[in-house]
C-alpha cells in the first residue's frame, strides 16, 4: 500500500511539473509576442 501511494505521489508531481512548465512557457511566449507587437 505505501509503495502505491508513493508512486501516485511521484506521478502527481510529474503532472504538476508538466503543467507548471506549460504555464511558464506560455507566459514567456505571450511576453515575447507582446514585446514584438510593442516594437
């Protein structure tokens, strides 16, 4: 049982990492687009 919980936790962490990466990447992309539009 504890092993299963540990695997689930690491899986959730991986998903969270991917989501945060997409958010950061999307924010950087938006900033770049707005920066290009300003210039």
